[in-house]
C-alpha cells in the first residue's frame, strides 16, 4: 500500500467514512490529477496573500 | 407547420401574447416533444403534466407568459424537492427562489432535467438515470454538471432552461453543447429551495439558443431590465496564462477569430489566476461534500464517491491557503475591470469527448476532463462574477466550440451585449435531430 493510501485510509477512518480498496484506487487517480496544483497551492507563502476579512462573493472587494 | 419548439423563447412569448399561439397547445406540444426525443437525449428525468397545466392556469401575464422551461434537479418545486442528481429527495418541496423568479414572469415548468450526480463533475456521465447526451452528437458528453439543461435546449425540447454553476456547471456544458449559458452574479437571486444555498460558489445559470432569448430569461431571473448596448464596442481583455495554454489548437484559433471581431482587444494578466484551479478545486470539493447528507455517499457512482472522499482529505491549512488565493484573485479582477469591460478565453479546452471514452486530447497529452475544465471556469465562482459561454463555431469533428467571457459583479448585461455582437452573423450549431 502506498503512503498516500495509508494516510487516506487513516484520515477517512478518523472521519468515520468508509473506504474500500476500490475507493483507494480511485482516490489515487484523483490525487494524481489534482496533486500538482494542490502542491503549488500548499507551497504559497501565505504572508504574500492578504486576507479579505469581509469577503462576500456577491460584490467586489471593498 | 413548424413545431413551436423550433421557435425561440422570445418568439414563443411574442406568439402567445399576440394570440397566435395558445399556451396549452404549446405546453402539450412541448411534452410531446420531450416524449419523442428524450429517449435519445436523456435530458429529462421527470415530467408532471398536471402540475405544469395548473402552473399555466395560474401564470401571471409577464414577459415569459405561457413559455415552457425546464429546470435542473438542484431546484425545489412545490411537488418535488431537489434530488441533486441522486435517487433521494434531498431538498424541501417548495418553489425555490430562482424558479419562483421565472414563474413570476409567467414561465411554466415542464420538466426536471438530468444532471451530473451531486454536481460533482463536468461531463454529465455520472447520473443514476444514465448520462444525458450531447444534442449535436449523441455519442458525446453534453458537459456538466447541468448536462440536461444544455441537452434539452440544444435538442429543442425547450427553448430555455435553468441550470446552476458552482465550478463552471452552466458555462462548460453550454460550450460543449453549442448553446448559450450564462451564470449570474453570486447571490443575485433568492437561494431558498436551491441546493446551492449553502455554497459560497454556486449561482443559477440560464440556457438558451440565442442571445435575445438569454437576455429575456436572465432579465426574468434577475427581476430587472438589462438594456442592450453595443457589444462590439466593449473593451475585451485576453488572459493568456493559464487560460489559453494547453488548448486544442482549433478551439484556440476559433476563439481568437471570434475575439478579432471586437474593436478593442488587449492582453492583460491576472497574477494569481493559475492558482485559482487548485484553490477552486479545494473550495468546490469541500463545499459540495459538506452538503451531502449522511448515507448518500453509499448510493453514488464510484467517481462521485472518490471526489467526496478526496474532499475529506484536505487539511484545514489548505482551505486557508485557498481562501487567500481567492481574495487575491478577486482583487486582481477588480484591477482588470478598470482596464477592460470583459475578460475572455475558451470555455472548454477541447471539444466534448465521447461518452464511451471521456478523455480530452490536449497538446500535453490525454487528460480526464474535470481538471482542465475546472481550470477554465472556477475563477468566476471563486470571485462571484457573472460569466457566459457563447457558441462561436464548430470543430472539424463537428462539435461546438464556446467562447467564455466574464464581467464585473452585476454586469450581466455586457455579457449579453457581447453575445449579441458575436451571434449577429452566426448560424447556431445543428441539433442532432
């Protein structure tokens, strides 16, 4: 079992969600597809991205 | 005699208002058309003739008086709560806010549409009713998640439909199915009875076959006038990175040609746009998964279940990062819209893939559709701005190509002006039947 599969199974179990071996195979595909983008997101320096404290998608930022 | 569903929405409304077309006859003809064509398109999952006839009898004499429409399975009706593409009734039996707006304008709900299960996909493939089919080529995906909306309008079951858009679910199927699809500004309509009510991304969207019909339907949905302007005079910003990268070459060339008809086009940059895809994937996944009631995951397709499970794996820190990117993208859009009226790129990176092999052929290689489709679409959902997909031509495969435009919050009218401009000389793509 890959490291991702071990972690995924443990996290889902912790959340009380079922996870079969078929699920793990599909989850691995999803992780491969989204992985590079998520890695880029995880690598951002949050200090360079200011928050929008009153974010309302119905209007432009104040 | 021409079938009344060969008329557009505005033409139907005008014919009824003049007394040239009877609302009851139009409704009956529409239900017959659904019965005749839906076995091929699979765009519709429920009709309810008695309720539709009562709705017609009660309809106010508004701008859509007597015009049949169909609605996505994300909107409640008084006799049917939304199922959100599952076998279970997940919402209350109420006339949902977005549908109420159309009914108050005189529209008649003729049917509920098929959709991608729980809105968690851009192909339309995952559905307990089987996939809806592309109206231009039945062997291809219609797009999703509002798959039935695009298929029903493109297949001339109805002239207008109501869908929704949490990560491109109106614009993406419109692009693949050769119809107009317009996502309104987040929060511009009442959200009661709508499955997107707890989402910070989701907004209803309209489907139509031409820009005049889209304008009529959008006006009714927003309950305000959208006076037409000069679309050709709009300042159009082209955002190359990442939205024009790794595209089917014919898609890129066709969209470039369409943009060349505008008088003022210029290149602009959105610094954080490339991060909108992962930020949007996190937000879309988490928000959609959080709304799924207990037990539903046991009944859904394996791919839907995997996306649901994957959303549960995101660390909380990632959501914070996603929201910081979201804030940055919103600020960058505000700056961009001081320079241009709309920003533009292709709706889909490649034409609709076959149902039997749902993979996109991109310059970088074969790709599953959801990632590349999400890249093109989700920035509008993160920001909350309105967006439209306009048919601008056909691929050599015969499949439609859509151009996407985004506008500032509340400026739906400029998107419709652009559609007026682009569709002035165009023939719509042929329906498959």
